């Protein structure tokens, strides 16, 4: 084990929480419940031409009260990881830095600097790799270190990808088991198992291992749970785009299952790590509503969250740095 790093920065997407995020100094809407719009416009851009799309997606957050549990749930994962590292005799400060909300990645770098960190490790909270996920987080972290400037800790290593690691797969299978507790063998065999991941533009998909990794995760998790068949679908693609995104969309997958005579769906967002607003709206609202309209049973297994098997997998990766 190389013990060169003395701090860990967890990189995640982020989600809106109460209060000003600081993205736009002097924002006139600060403090009036505008957080969801600010969050979405930070992703899509502040162009007035996209105002309708921003309002639409912000409405997903308002459906759940206007905020997201993403940051709090990721913090729970970070705390569980810190505890596991300490148990292994490798105590490290573990901080979170997000791409689209405070605390920003640059805040995380500053916190590690203040705690005496000289060489930080990076943990990307995305199971599958593409230029708009994994690579994007690493670029953002490098920019954060550069922004801190003199005295900033150097990037000492990156936790290796873990889309197919046994602990991650075991955690997915365990969540499937929790969701189907009490099911008999016949019901398990009859249900159509569908795994979802975030859609990405198909030109990006064609130049990355993203889809292959998603499909491998799904196949391994299905086998670990003991289900003979499964399908992969995608979610969160924009309704209007000049380029096609990953397919099939989850709504198309629900319709296909109905057309094939399926009576019940078991769905798991294997490309996400926590049940935040995006997962909840796409699956628990839109897809579930469609399933019920078609007369299909619907069960969704939780994401891995801070399942011990998953946390041990992350710790293995940190220990290898």
C-alpha cells in the first residue's frame, strides 16, 4: 500500500439544498425558494432561451419540496467510508465537493488544505465511465486545485473504477433482495428485471466504455440476485435534443414489457448511487405512473447508498492509492 495521500475528495453531482449556493454573487433571487431553478440553470445554462426547460426540470424538484437529498446521502457515504478507513488503520479526512452545488469541489480542496492535506486522492461517485461523467469530474477536480492556487494539495491519485467490483455488485443484489422480501420463487421468476442508468449522448457513448460497463454491471447484479433475465434502460435524457441519447428510455422499456405480456416490473437504478430527486422523479413518478396505467405491477429496489459491501469496495480502492 502506498500511503502518499493524506486526504480524500469525493466528487459528486450535487443537488439543491436550502440557501444560496454562491454560484452567482449578488443573485437577486437568493433566499426565496429559487434554489431549484438556480441548480437546473447551472447545469443547462442561464440562457433565457432554455427557461422553459429549466422550469420543467425545476418542477421535478418542487414535486419533492424544492430540494434534493443528494448531498446529505452522499455525506452519509463519505462518513461511512471514513469510518471504514479508520477501522483499517488508515484514518483520512474525507470531504465532499460537488459540481453543481455547494460545497463545490473548490470548497473541498480548500477544506483539505486547511486540514493540512498535501496530497489528495479523488473518488468519483459515478459507477460508469464516459467523458461526460468520469472524465468530467476529474477535469473539474484539477480545475479546483488550480483555482485554490499556491499551497493547494496536489492530486496524488484516483480511486480505480469499480462498476464490476464484487462489493458493488453484492450491494446491488442485496437491495434487490430487500425490495422483494416475501416474494416466492414464481413471482421472482415472472417479474421483468430492468436496470437503469443515466442516458448520455450517443456520440459520447460510441467513444467510451460507458454502455458496456452499464451492461456488465446489470448482468453481474442479475446473476448475483439469481434472476434468469434482465434488461437495461436509460433515464433522464432531454425531451428535445439535436443528437440521439442512450436508448431504450425507461418509458419505452415499460411499454415493451407490457407488449411482451409482462405482468410485473422490478426496477433498479444501477447507474446511480443514492435515491435522489432524479431517480425518484424519473422512476417513482413518471415510469411508475405509466406502469400502473398499463396495469403492470411496479417495484423499485433502492440504490446502494451506504451498504457495507459498497463502502468496503470504496475503501479497497482508497487503500490501493
